[in-house]
C-alpha cells in the first residue's frame, strides 16, 4: 500500500512544472514596543497552475468568460488564506495572485483557488 501511495504521489508531483513563491511575513518588535510585520524571504516550491475558462453570460454581442484558477502544490507545504504569491510558469512568465480560500487537501497534494492581483 505504501509503495502504491508513493508511486501515485510521485506521478502527481511529476506534473508540477511551475514554481510558486509565497510571501512570508515576520513579526518584529521595535525598540519602542510596537509590533511590525516585515516581508521576509519567499518560500518557493514546485506547483502546477491550472486555468479554465467558462462562459457565464452574454453582454450585447460579446460572451463573457469567467476564469477559474487553481494551484496544485505538494501536500507538505502551506498556503494560508489571503497569502500573496507569485507563480513562474514553465515558459518563464510570472503572474501574481492571492489565495482566495482554504486549501483543499488530497492524499497526494493540495489545491487552492487563486485570484489575480489587480494591476499586474
């Protein structure tokens, strides 16, 4: 059973061609006692960005599309709700997103819905 699980996990992770960078914030206390949050080094790991366009209505002559973006990533990693992250696609293109909800946990990986950051 463990061999089969390891084989399935390896098969899923072999599809992680993109790289995800999650911004990490650290608490620092100033000399005067104020607690501040400073942006630290981004945690990076392999991932897979999936996008699906769904027609959701018509506006005049043009059909509107709704894009669903989901990030698949290793089960041992964490992406908290609202985290800012950057995804580098396998072709070198980078996009910025934020985690739009809780991660869904599977045996072999995790998945989280993303929203594109405005102004990117």
